[in-house]
């Protein structure tokens, strides 16, 4: 069951009642002073009582490049303007993304503040704008009411979402376009597990998950409707146009077919995009001759849906003539490049799908009663997930909601690690019936100690991106969201069960196969099953401290394992107050 033989970072918190917030960086405010020609600057203000040493560099979401700045030392309460040199960028819409790292007092680094700004650049200067004005204004309003079908999109969940009322136009692509495949079955098949299903003894890794009783042909094809295509069909290939001239199959995206009559849109078909980008939707209602049909694509399925601040699921769509029994509309794409239609959606969707697929691989069900709603980008207009910056100003932030699992993300947090962390909260709260550990819901920094309940909730979610992204044999793996080695927290982090990073490191140690430490504080064992650190947490609710899991693990493993369990917890400072 176990083998004889360590994760820090990334957080979010679910409150004792409602909210879970993405952790706040060190209190250093960052503002930009931009110029079209000549040097641009970062204005830094240290709001802390300690000196801070920071390094700034271009972030992955940016198109405006600049020279990195290293070893910027800010004394307590000081302000400094730091030159970025002349920004390298073209005219048009551009994105300035600045990331930073903060040097620890005794070596090591932690993630620092970020800056994410959308710019409009021309010969006369640089103007700051919003994500909504630059990108979402490209959508067209689709007038008219809609009458959706009630379609089983997996596990018996009936989807009856209205037609997307705001839509981007999809792009036309050549049949010669190379498309990266996603080797996975349909979301419909992934969904066919019992809610809250976890592996029983001897079930899980290497075995096909226990499925619900569904028709075998539906599992094989992912087609939600069993009737024959007597009315014909429409098909095509849909892909994501990503940064770096990469095209990837829009695996798992929802495809729906509509026809407008008398000012009302009626859904007449549906499908999912497959792993090679192809899709085919049978007409469940015969299209009326002489009227076009509308095909829409959405980053949505049984697990999650990505939507705007008004709750509208992001949609791409076009109108088509029916050309016979089978209409082939060819190759289409959603432009998700850094200055395309809606940059960041690909990272959110793919990060979420990676987590879902890994849960499914090990016979664990990540689904809630309804798809998780991920609102992006979050702004102050939503009224959700407010926080304060280093200067005390009210800002929009990223968070999750324990009651219904809804998630809000600001633009800079459209990265896999944050999404996986937030989804971990949604899954955790669902399995624990919303009864979360006490002490959460406060602004927090991952390096500091608060209380054991917050640390337990956040530490589990901190662990989740590493469990999804890395094999257990990895030595000091680095999750790119924070860029830190997870197996060597160092002295930058508060010690004890009230620090989320230390809790996350404990979860990592019961997962990984790397033996570290020295007796009596030593990691000498790991669960044999790769899913066990997750499943044992989800199936053992009602705890308010990671320290309580010494008895949980000992009960599972047997009394003769009490000493190795205690030693592993001692290595990760769990016995400190």
C-alpha cells in the first residue's frame, strides 16, 4: 500500500463561509510610466517595514518586451523609478506583462507583484485601455430569443443554455494547417462517473474507472443523442490559434447548431470537438430549407464553462448555408493569440482540462452538480472578490466561492497553476459539503503564518498544480506560475501547520518518491497509489489542521506506520505552533 523510501507554493483561500482569494504578493506597489520612444519606467513603492530585493522581467502573456532588471533594493517605505529601457512593440493593441521575484532573507526567491496592462500604441504615444475594450468589443450581438434543446452532456446532466448572445467570428483556416492533437476521449465519456466517486481499495491507477450504466455506442462516440441522423448533419474542424503560430484541436469545446425563424433561434443539433479537431452534429430537428444555420463554439462542457463578467459564455460562431444531407463547413479557428479575440481563455480551459483528465485517470470524479462557472476577466464591476493593493486601494482579485464552486479570475491570473488551484477549492468544498476548515477567507501571503484551517485549505490547493503537472519522481520541480522549487522551501516561509506552503510540502512528501531529510525529521515513505494524497483528503472531511492527518494516515496505514508518519510531518514543521 505504501513504499518506504516533498511542495510549496501557490495559493487561494476558501473562507470559513464564502470566499477563497488568490494569495497576495509582498506589499510593493508597481505602476508603469510608459513612452512610445525613449525609456519607460516602473514606479515601485515599498509598503513594508523590511528592505525588499526584486527582479523584474517580461511575463509570458506580454507582447511588449523590455530588458530585465535585477537586484532592485527598496528600503522600507521608499519609492523608486526603475528604467525598463525602450519598450519593443509595434503599433496597435499590445500587452505589457511584468512579473517579479522577491529574494528571500537567506537565499531563495518567492513570487512578487505582477503588472498586466493592455495598451493601444501608435506613432504619437501609448494609451492604456481595458481588456474589455481591446478584445471583447470585437464580439457581435446576436439578436433574438433562443430555444435550446435539453441535451445530456455527460453523466445525465441536461444542458439547456441559451444561445450565445455575443460572439466572435471564427477564422477560416486551410485544410493544410497542421493541428496538434489531444489524445483523449470525449468530455461526454469523461463525465460518466458517479458524483463524488473515489477509488475503493484496489481500484484506481491502471484500472479503467467505474462507469455509470450508459449505452456503449454513446461512450464510443461521445454523441449525446441516440437517434439516427435521418435529417442530415453538419460537420467541420475547429482549432485554437495560439501564440507562436501553433494550432491545437479545440478538444472538448461544445458545438451547437441553431436555425433562426421569425426572430427566434431554435437549437437543432449539438456535438463536442474531438481530439483531432473534427466535429459532426446530427440535425435532431430538420433544418428549414432556404434558411441558414448558425454554428457556435464554446469553451464549455460538463466540467466547466468560461464566461465574461455578465455571465455570457465565450462564443465563436458563423452562419452557413445547408448544402445537402451532409454540410461540411471546413476548417475554422478561435484566435487566442496574445492580441487576438480573447487571450488567456486557452490557458484557463487547458489548465482545467488537465486537472479533470488526471482525476479521471485515477478513478476520481472532479464534477460538481453543475459545470463550474469561471468568470474572466474579473473586474470591480462584478462586485466579486475585492481585495486591496499595497497602497490600500480597492482592486479586483481572483477567488473561488465555496458554496457553489464559482470562480473569478483577473486577467493576470489566466494561467494553468492558478486555475488548477481554484478548481481544487471547488472540488474540495463539494466533497466536504461546503463545510470548510475554519479560519479562511482573509487576505494572505503564502510565506506567512495565519491559522491551521486556512493553511490546510490553501495547502491542499497549493499542492494540486504540482500533482497535476509533475510526476512523483521529479526532483525539485518548478511550477511556472510561481517559478519556485517546491521541495526546498527554505527560511523565507513561516514554519508550522499555520503556513500553507508547509502544508503543501507535506502533501507533496506523501506523494513523491524522493527521500529527503535526516532522522528524526525525514521523508522515508510515500503512498503507492498516485491518487491517494488527493482521495484520502477528499474522503476525510471535518478537519481543521494538517496535523490532524497524522492520525488519518496512521489509521489507513496501520499502527506500525505511526513513527514514519510522524517523522514526515516533523520534517515539514507540522508540530510547530
